[in-house]
């Protein structure tokens, strides 16, 4: 079976910033594009130092990084696009997928999908003025998977670089099963290059998906890749046996932890970041549940490092 030609690392707020991306790229292969956690342009204001640092070319050397923008305002999008173009980016991504209630109530992320006329006007203004490659990360709709039919008509009207489709509606969040039939329908309708996103956690998940959709050549993984940083390699070589490389996992973990310690003030902030990472990665370890309880209770970085060391040796 042919492996996917492209593998994308999905953005996840609070986890997949430049410290994480650099460490992952350093120790694991198979990722063609890393998407940044969303940037939020604000009218009359600049962007935060955290956002600037995350997309700074100096912090992303040798990595293919695509900045993601969250807005429903064309002028704000274009202003942010221009800033990103000036520092060397050629492609940007519009977030039409975030299901968070606080985002959706503002008519952004997947909340923007509910107003198709406003979405069409947005694209009309953006594509008249921007020369950058613009991709979209979308859901099937807000409430009904059939909404994707109308959305795909809109996407087809514009020179979108690629469509990344998370095969759920907003109200599903991440709980209900992905809707592969709705994805199939969208894939057949889409005149753009399309990437699939949703519930690829293992090599076996990828094999099953690829068997059903042999023509889909791009896969994006979020939670699955964070839980198993080797997943990108496993999917790139679907016929090979999976063996966890604990030496690399530990080196990757240590680089992430050291990176946070270097840029953050206070152990508490570093611990928060590492505990969040283990809430995904722990499942890969037979003793993960036991050690996660210890990690959650850690209040000192030295204590945390000792526990994580034991976990890698367990």
C-alpha cells in the first residue's frame, strides 16, 4: 500500500508552539508542514509578543511552518497576512474549525461557517487583495454535516490553496465519531487539493483510512501525534512494525522541557506545560496512568524530572 504523500501536524493551543515544533522536528521525521496555534489579529492593535515569537523565522529554522489566523474580519486577516509575508511566509491558513464555545459565539472558527454569505464576502475581499497562498482548515459545518455541501460550493469559487477538513461538525467537538461519509461527499465535490483530519491515532487507523480513501494523499494529525510523536514516521512507513523508541522519546521530552525552562519565568509555568503534554503521551506507556498521578502532584521541577525519568525507564 502506498503511504500518504503528505503528513501535517495540526495546531493545538498551548502545546504545539515553537519549542515543541523544534524538538519534534529534531527527533522525529515524517512531518511535511507544521501549523501554528492560531494568531488573533485585533483591530487597531498589534499582535502579542507570544505570537511574534511563535512565528519568528529565527525560531523556526529548517521547518516548514504555516501560520494560522483566526478571524472573521477580512481587513484584519489581510493586515496580518501582510506582516507574515514581510517576514518571509508564503502560505497562511484560515481557522474555520475551532469548536471552542468562546470562539464560536464570536462568529469565528467553526462559528463563521454558520454565515455563508459573510464567509463568501470575506473570501471575495481577501482574494482580491492578497497574493499569498491561503488554505483553510474547516469542519463539516456548525450543526449538520450536510452543511459541507454549501460550504464546498463557496470554497470552490475561490483560488484556495488547499482545504483541510476535520470530519465533524462544531457541536460534535471531539467526542462523536468522525463522519467519513460526509468527508467522502466533500472530497468528491472539492476542486482543490484536500487533506483529511480526524481521529488518526495509530498506524492501524491510518491503514484503515487509506484503505477506504486511497485517493486522499494528505493527512493531518493533532491529538494522535501529540500522544505519539513517532506517529508521523509510522504513517510514512505503514508496512513496518511499530516499536516505541524510548531513547528518542526521552531526548525529545527533555528538549521540550529545557526549552520551556529557558523561555518561561517560574517552575510553575513549565510544570503546567509538561503536565499538559503528559495528559496525551502517558497512554503510550504501560505504567503511564500510575506515573501521571505522580506527575500531576509534582510541585518542583526537580521532582518532576525525577518522576519522568522513572517513567521512561519503566
